[in-house]
């Protein structure tokens, strides 16, 4: 025993808060799990720190004699024992993964678990996420969404406050925007007319035909050329994915300045035949 004690003293078993260690499960109790991490005393995982899922069965997720990684969340006590956590380690890993997804602009799946007056709450890779009512496709019967998996993207990601706000509507919009490319001719319907331009519905995505992009000549009144519900052909001029904005143009379909003001229907009718020349004009400007 004296030799064993001397051998222990020859090793540095100092563990620090924030350190990740490996350990072998040695005992289950009603309060948590004891783990051999190679120190003078076993480490302890309290029940609430065992997993992200608070309903997890300790015996199932931590079989005896199996090795796992743990995060040290408390300094050594007088007996050399440290407090360990798997939940916080999983939380760190989940946030690291979410950060990667945000940087690459990927969508994620959120399993809806419950609702409140403001929207729905669910799980995203082990993290708690919230989708405001205004960012849902189904805004009236929120209870019908419980148990469903929604495709969402990120509105607000705050790791320090464990705040994750998501949008289903923006994810659907982004998916539709991915199908639209700069320089292509697309068909749409006039959704709204404003003094500064015409908003065109492109199968669920709205683009702006600014008044300066209607014709090479000055346009005095958009209402003389456009009507709500009218079908039009437009060229995609620019896509700002960050702001979800699509800029459109019809003036580059003109064979001469002001043609669309004189013969709007003819320009629309032959729009597909004019695309090649329109693209050449775009490239010249670039």
C-alpha cells in the first residue's frame, strides 16, 4: 500500500475546470454516475449534467466499464474529486456545429415540441430553438405543428445567451431564390405598384423592377404600363441573398431606348428572342 501511495504521488492528477477528460463508468447511483478519470478519486456526473435530454436513462447511456469524454465543470474538492458534465460538453459541440451551419448558410431541421403565444419551440441538434409566428407558414393552428419537423434557417444566434431564433419562411424563400440565377429571363405577375417601382411575384419570391430599370427613357407613370395581376417577362439583374432581394430589369430587352413605352406587348412577346442580346449588354456593363 505504501508503494501504491508513492506511485500515486509521482503522477500529476491536477484537473482544472473547463478541461475535457476521458473516463470509464464505474458506478450508477440515483443522483448520478461515478467515473474513473485516472485520478486519486473518481469523478462525479450529477443527474442533471448527464445529457442534453433530461429524460435519459443513465444505465442506458452510460453502461458500466464503457469509456466516455467529459467536461470538468468544478474544481477538485478536498478528496480530489471533480464534478463532470456530458450535457455541457454536448452543448459546446452543438453550438460549434450550429456556428458552422450559420457560416455556410445551410438550413436545418427543427422538431417542434411545443407552442406558445409567440410561435413554436423545438429542438435543433440538441439545442432549444424558437420560430416566431410571423416566420411560420402555418400561423393560425400552431398546435398542428407539434411533432413535425420544419426546415428552417437562422435569424438570431447568440451562444452566450443560448438564444436560437429561426425562420421557416426565410428558409423556403432561400430555397426558391436558389432556383433563380442572374441573367435569366423569368416570368412573373405584378404584385404591387409603387411610385419607385413594380414588385413582381416570381412563383413565391418577390423581385423589384425599379422604375429606372423599366426603360432606357424616363417613365412618367408606372400605372400606365402595369396592372396588378399582369403577366410580365423580366431579366434577373441582381440577387442579394443576404437581404433576400432580387433586382429585375425590362429595359435591357429594348432594341432602342423607349421601345417598351411605345410597344410594351411586342417587347414582352419577343422577350425570349431578345435574351441573348440582353445578356451581352449585361456583360458589357460589367
